[in-house]
C-alpha cells in the first residue's frame, strides 16, 4: 500500500492524534469515509458513462457498416 508499512502508519496516527486530539478523530474519520465514498461513486459514474458511450459508438459504427 504505497510503500507504507505498519510502523509508518502508527507514526502517522500518533502525529494525527497529537495534532487534532482524540475528540476530533471520529469527525476526521467520518469525513474521510465520506470523501472516499464520494470519490468511488464519481469514479463508477464516469466509468459507466464511458462504457455507455463506447457501446453507442459501436452500435452506430455497425449500423453505418450495414448501410455502406
């Protein structure tokens, strides 16, 4: 995972805990979770749109080939 091992993650968590405090961690985690969820949703929508466009283009190409 990006070349980050368990010791590095622990150091990062300790730094975050020192900076934000224990009370803010749930809020930060929730915000991060929402951000990741929105990113995945947007990625899926873009992928679906590209696939749909490709299918439409393919159908149009086949229709033109049958005419010509």
